[in-house]
């Protein structure tokens, strides 16, 4: 799953996803990443909110217990959490 990480030379913050139109691809689950409300069709990332260490995208569509490292390569966005969990989107 970490092919994006292996070929990426720099990373960015989750705020850089604002306004991007993406589609859920897959995730590596764990206790600290909630993707139950992620739409299966393409959607735009409209909000990124931080509550302490928690990061919430689109008013709860994605909830992460800590800020991820965000990497993009070839139209694929990877959100890599320090807990080992991963979330992948395809850019539309």
C-alpha cells in the first residue's frame, strides 16, 4: 500500500486538500481512522477542521485522531497516519 510513499520526495499538510475533488479508493484500517461516512462516489473536500489532535474532513466524513502526512503521486493521494493507518483517494 505504501507505493505513494516510496516514490514521493515531499509531503504536505491535510489543509492542501481543500477544494480537491476526490474519490475513495481504499484504506488500511485501525482504531484511529473512521471512514464509515466517506461517500463512495466522487466528492469535494470542503472542510478541514482540527479539534486538538483530531482532524475532521467534511464535517465527519473522515475522522482521524492525529494529523496525517499527505502525499500525492500520479493522481493518487495518500493520507498516512502515525498509527500505521492509511487512506487513499483518487483525484477526479
